[in-house]
C-alpha cells in the first residue's frame, strides 16, 4: 500500500492530537506532535533565561539553537514523550510555565525555521501523521491528506472545563476558559510568521457535534480514499 503524508492542523483544544494519534496507531504511521516541539524549545529558553516578559532574546537564542536537540521517545505503554537534549521533559512541557510562554517562542522566525526543517526530516519518508498549525500550509504543502479541525469556541471551552474538573480543578470558570480559548485563536491567526489558516486544499472537520469514535471513522475513511486512489 502506498505511504502518504497526513497534515492535521487547527485551533487549540479541538481534539487534533487525539484523532491524529489514533489514526497513526491504526495504520502503523509515525505520529509527530509539533506543538510539543515548540514547547521543548520554550523550556530550553526558560531554563537559559532567554525570556523576559513577552520578549525572547533572539540574539542569544541564535547562538544556542544549534545545540538544542529535540527528539521523541516511546514509553512502556507506547505513549510518546518529548526529549530535550536526551532528557524526558514531557511533564514539564505541559505545565503552566511553558504553556504561558510557548506562543511567543513559537512566533520567533529562527525557531520556526529550525522546527520546520526538523519536521520535514521526520516526514521525509512519508508514513507520518503530523499535527500542528502550519503543517498543510508550510511544512508539507504537498501532503496527500490535509485536515483542518475546528469546533465552536464554546464547545472547546466546555471540553477543557470538563477535563480540568476531572483532574480536580474546581477554581477556574467557564468564562475564564472561553476567554483564553478565544485569545489563543486570535494570537494563532494573527501571528506574522506562519499564522494558523486553512490550506486551500484541506478538508474541514467541524467536530462540535461529533463523538470521538465518529471522528476516528471519518478520518479513517478519508485515509482509505487517499491510499486506494
Ligand atoms: O498544540 P499545542 O497547544 O501543544 O501547541 C503549543 C503552541 O505551539 C501553540 O501556541 C501553537 C504553537 N504551534 C505552532 O505555532 N505551530 C505548530 N506547528 C504547532 C504548534
């Protein structure tokens, strides 16, 4: 069966990684979480004091970026984790500190150049499901299957609220989360370098009213159409 490249882009908190991971598992492809890579670089910047408020010391970072190794490992349960210079940093990159700074680091052109190069190398032999914001537009404009995932801000905020409540967080309100979701959408779409936008040839998947298994079936179906062509 021919191998293809699958680009999954879209807004934050709309289930991109869940569906991308599931498809990769079902069809035996490599899954690449590009958001984790930007998070890894952000952790590096934090550890090296390269961020001051909302400014990144780009000059200092330019001299250090060649020494940042971003790779993925797989644990005993088959889950992927991010490594920064050989250290498993999966937990740290999901924390509040990194989450609060990643959008400014991901907007730095030299960071994007380095990550896009690395992502192209990871996908050079095809057989990848890559999830992010600019995969179908910048990283793999020739991907055979491009999906742009979306859901209403209210639905995404509710999903995040449910997730936080299930982890015992009772402080945060729906309104706060909704504000955060809408704010991140705005930053992602208005950034100067590689803003989030749908590639002209991407299929839109609005999963506001879909269950996870309906989404998985939909994606599997689109995959089959492409490999059987
Ligand atoms: O998907 P995520 O929330 O882990 O992404 C973290 C940040 O990285 C988010 O601010 C968007 C940015 N990002 C990006 O600019 N380009 C990508 N290909 C993936 C993520």
